[in-house]
C-alpha cells in the first residue's frame, strides 16, 4: 500500500529493490530551502511524476540524481551506490529544444552516441552497434528519418530521437525534464506513450518532471508534489486534494473534480503552474 508522507516519512512500495533512494535529502540555495528531509524509494518499472510550481527544485532534483548538484544534506543512491556524474545506467531526456539549422548530425548519429558513449566528433560504429542503433530507431518510430539531419526534423521527431538516445544504454532509471514542453497535444501523446512503452519493455523506472500531468496521467504510479518548501508523495488521487495542497501552499486551495478533470483553485500568484491563480492539474481519473 502506498501512503501520503509527511516531510519525514519514508515512501516505499512492495516490489523489488529500489533503483533510486533518497534519505533525509535537503537542498538549499543560500537562505532559500527548496525541500528538507525528502525520503523516497523509486522501484523498477515505477513511473513517478514530479509536479509543482516553478522554482521549487524539480530540475534541481534531477541534477542531484545525475550527480551534477550536491545536496545540502542527506544522501542519494542509485542501485545502492552513491550517485556519480554520467552513470551509464541513467538515461536523461532534457527539455525540448530545437537544434539550429545547419547542425550536421543525423538522427542516427545522436542515437549512436547513446549506444557507444562517444560525445565528441562523429561516431565510429561497428556492425553490431549499427544493428543496435537500427533497432532503437525502429522502436521509437524514427527509421524513416534515421539519416536526416536532426535540425531538419520537427520538435516531436527530435524528441523521439532524444528518447531513443536516452534508452540506448538500457537504463535502469530514466530522468525526463519537461520532455513535452512546447510540443502540441499530438506530439505530447506520442512522446509520452513512447516513454511508457520503453518503461514497460525494459522495466525502467521513470522520474518525469512536468508542469502538467494531463498527458501522462494514465501512466503515473505516484506523484511527488513540491511546493512552499514542502513535499507530498502518493497516488494522484491521494496528493491532489484540497487539504493536502492547502497545507503545502499555506493558504486555502480548492481542488475541484468535474467531468473527468481536476482543477486547482486558489494557489497564490507566483506559485501556480502557470503563475496564475488557477491552473489545471490533470484530466481523467487517478490510478
């Protein structure tokens, strides 16, 4: 059974050793504390959505897991070991950013980087690597533009390639930093489903930072919600409730369920997902 945690509770599930573990994790910048005593286990194949307003440390959490940001206190472990920069078993999908026109790299080249670890110069591939790359391109639906310069691809096509690159090393953990940002609804759905398919096929744990849980709601096992220096973890129905968010924002917040949608009303200006007094958190029923 999954429980909503207080800031000092430990979150666990029943199956498998954790892929990712945070213990008493606290992150501050100067006098500003983003979160304190975060205890969290993420299990194999679990899909964790990280939600909350801008500036609450969602991307910083991913950087901490990647070893690029040091915790103020506490610990973070990946597969039972302290995190280190550039682990080959952690895949990473950055925020969507179109490459500049004229960039010579092809879609195939970027996926090859993910397979052989090359980061400088054009990749040199063996027959086995090329076969592996072809399989990945097929799995993400990118075979038809494998040899097209990435700068000529649409935003959705580029994100497919980034997904392919991120899963090329068969990661045990996939970190996604707003991978749906700037994509239209069609491409949001495609990229979300692609990540979910790979999660199920590989048993990969997913930590998915997003400002809107709508496109991934049916895939999410648990939500980590960050706001006002607090956090809550649980299923969407457990966390996205009036009493929970009111406590986190330290002001009355109303969560309304209507026609399969949940709308959050009353979050202070500057704290909402879109820095408005009203923001849509999700549609559809919780898992």
